[in-house]
C-alpha cells in the first residue's frame, strides 16, 4: 500500500499533519529542546514560541491569549472543565449534558453519576437536534455545569451552544462545550458568547496528536485537574509539550486562513458526494440536521447491510478510509449511541458510514467514491436476507 | 479495524454459494436485524436423503460473519448429514485460518444456522432420522435479553470451545455484550460447567430484598429503585419513564423520551424495568405499561 493511493475521508477521526505545521514543530524536537521554564535563553526560545501559539489559538476562537490553557488532548480538556465546575460550584450537585456527547464527556458523566452526582441527559430528535425548551426545563439552581458539544463527531450536527450558555448563566451554572469537531471548521468568536469553557484538540485540525486546549473565560472560577508545577499559570501542571504547542499554533494560523475554504470547497466536496451517492445507491438516508451541520461531515445509512462490511470493501476497492457507527468496527456489540439516541430504525442502524473531508481532499477522490460505492452496496444487499423484494 | 487472515478476506470479498434454494429440504434462520447479524441457510440433499448436495446462504453482518457463512457452505457440501452434524464452530474458524476472538460469535452463528436447518428438516421429514441435537428441557430460558441468547447456546459454546471467562462467552455468543445485566448469570453457568464451587449461599441471601415488606416500605422501595436505577439507566440511552401508580403488585409505568417510540419498548419494560424491580423489591411485581 502506498500512502498516495489512500483516499482519506475520515478527518473527524484525525487529520494529516500539514507540511507547514511539521516544519514549525521540527526545530523544537531537534535543535530547541529546552524547557520553557528554564532561566537561560535556550529555554526562553521555547517560551517564546508558546507565546506565539497561544496568540494564534486565541485568535482562531475569538479569545484572549491568557484564556488559553494548553493540555494533552481534547479529553483532558473536557475532564478538567467538568471536574473543576463541580469543585468550584460548591453545593450544586447536578450536571446537564446531552445524549449524543463524545465519550470524553459522556463516560465522565456516567462516572460522576456513580459518585452521586445527578446528571440529566438532554434527548435528541430523529435528526439529532436538542430541544431548548427541554434544556430550560432541566437546568436549575442546583446545576453546576451544562456541557453540550458544539458539533457532533458522527453526524456533524451543530448545537445552539450560545443559547445554552445564556440559559446556564440565568441559573448561575457554568457552561462548557466540547468543540473538538467545530474549531477550524466553522467561525467561532467567544467574545460574543457567554461560554465559560471550550475544549479543542490539535489533531483534528492538522496538528499532531497529543496536544489540546482548554479555553477558560477570564474570571470563570477554575481549579486545575493536574496538580504539580506552576506551568500554564498554575492551571495545568506538567512540562509543556513545546513542539506540539508550536505545531498547534501554526495549525491555528492555517485554519484561520482556510476557514472560508471549509464553507466553500470542502462543503462542495461533501455535497457532491451526497448527491452522487443519493442518486445511485439503494435506499440511502443522510443522518443529522441538514440545516445546521458541519460543512465537512456526511453520515449516510445504507439499509439492510452492515457498516464494517461496507468499509472493508471500500478499502479493498480504492483504499477509501472512512468510518462507521456499526458495532463491528468499535469492538463493542452495540452500534453508535448517537444514532440510537436519534431513534434510527434497526434496518439502518448497523449500516452507517461517515465520510469527513478536509481541505486536502480533491474532487477526483469524491468521484472515485461515487463510482466505487454503489456496486458495493448492491453486492452486499444481494448477500443480505433482509430488504428483499 | 480487525486483522483478518487472507482466507477470511477472500471469502468475504468473493463469497461462495450466495442465494436461495427453492426446494431446499432444510432452511435455518438465526439472528435478527436488531442484533446486527443474521443468517439464512438453505440445505438441499441428494437423492439418498443422507448426503448434502447443495448449500446456499444469505447473511447480514460484518466481514467475518459473511466469510464464516460462506466457509460453512463449502464445508457442508458433499458431506453426509451424520458427518456434517459433528462439525463445530471451531472447525469453521480453523477452515478460515483464524478469527479474532471477538468475532468467534460469527462462527457460532454459522453452526446455529446449520442446526436450525437440521431441526427444520426433521420437522418436515420426521422419518429421515435427521441428526438433530435436541435441547435439554429447561435450558431454553433466555439469559441475555439484549441479544436473546438462551442458556442452551451459552452451555454449548462453553463446552465446545472450553471457555472459562464471561468475556470469552461474550465473544463467542454475544451474551452479556449489551447492558451487561446477565454477566452474573453467565458466571454461574460457567461455574456450573467448569465445576467451580459456588459462593456460600449466605452472601446471596444477604443481598436479596427482605421478603416481608409493609405496603409503605414496598412503595418507597419501588419509588427509590425507579428514581435511582431505572430512570438513570433509561436516560443514558436517551429514554425516560414515569411511575404512574402502584396497585397491589402491579406497577404502572409510562415510557417517555426515546423509549416511547422504541421498537423494543416492551422488551425494555418486561425484561429490564420489571426484572430490576423484581430483583430490588419483590419477585411478585408486574410492570404494566400505561400509554
């Protein structure tokens, strides 16, 4: 297998490191290996690049540099925000979240439930949308934190986080959003919102794995999750991952430059794919909210067949890398919690495929997918005992 | 993604013997679309009514399910029924080189489809002496409600494959892979077969709810079980429920949220809500759905 043969349309899972990003990080893995806390100029060189990166990330999300805390990943950021909110909002014993959150939030909430914290999971409708009236009904003066994702990783739905933050604040609760899938794909300006915490992850926007950010609004009470040294102004202990932070800064700059492309060229690829597959496959269904969706994500269910089988045949036919919400790809025996929460029928539930694009995809790749997938779907339908005429 | 052998990939990408046989003497159907894999197997005999002349299949499932099904059809062709009945799921796995342990249930599904086809044949032609494995009385109880796995199937998989842990049983039969509520039952079956001593009965007696509850205690216990266990459990899957009333041993429940529209709502009510209430409060309770 040659890497140039790969058609990579799984960018919600992870992204390629941009060449400029790699160039920006490399010196800090080789020449400038100092510790940014060191007093000598060799260390200061590292501290300096962190200042630049902090500024670039802040710009990308419309925040101030001092509101950026570098972490090791999106999951750490999510955990830190949730745990901190419970610590600082003394006396409040409730969290409000949503049924379709990423496991980084969902499993943390399940863990807290066992510790006696009351958790309300907002339900979603058939298109994966939440209902703000339900949120208004459950968010109360006992709520320490409302945490709802900005964009869903499986179906791409965008959630009304700014409205939710306002509702949370009416009750004195804090608001956190897991924006790992949103940052770099849609414009974000936190200055115009009441959002207290936001999580983002480097490897979803062409930086390497192992670096993330927790945005913490100035004056929002916060207690660190990792305790130790004074790094990140005492908000996140541990020697900084300088090279990856340098990379994330460059990736943020590039994301800012390419933000318009996401809405134009990337969205055009996604739409071309959907039109192509809807026209030529048997019984396809597009999942999610067509009105409020990430520009790069398409989740499609193919009825009466199973996702792993589709994925393996796509890879065999043209080295297409996508993902599936089917149980057989996850190692668990139950299919996607997101699609189940949406109440999808069982004919569709096991045959979902997610295509997620980036600015590095090209139209030729989309056309190959449109050519290769329909015969795979009909071959697997021929094998299936269900959905026969 | 799974690491499949070349032979698994070959049988997945180029499955042999797909389709139906109109005049098959035995048709076996196992699994269902809710559980994520299902198989239909058609067996046609030669004129001697003892040798398998042709086999075809239809399978809904992942790559290893399709490969296992197709491999089985190749293995069955030309065998006498008596020889074919001796095959085990391990023979399918061996034929394919190897299956990841998490996927062994695919090979088990193949054998179950063949056994179902034999039972079908036996019902249609009782005089043919079809070698049917008759399940022992009492072992047909469903242990895993999520995937409808019977005690007999779990026992068969444990014995054939020498399983020792609950996790292995899940890999081979899927039992315990959903809500996980039946894991203690699976452990008991494992202990029974593998001859492990049961824990002293005092422990389990202590955990059981008191058999003599006053009315008020019973209502309070139902209410707290409902609030602390049942509703959080349903909510985790986007559903919810409301306790409407308690009349004697009848507990009126109204499903809400996702549960209200779920196709398996009745199973949820009967097998999960009722089972939990019986476990925590009293074995005499019945759950009645209120719309």
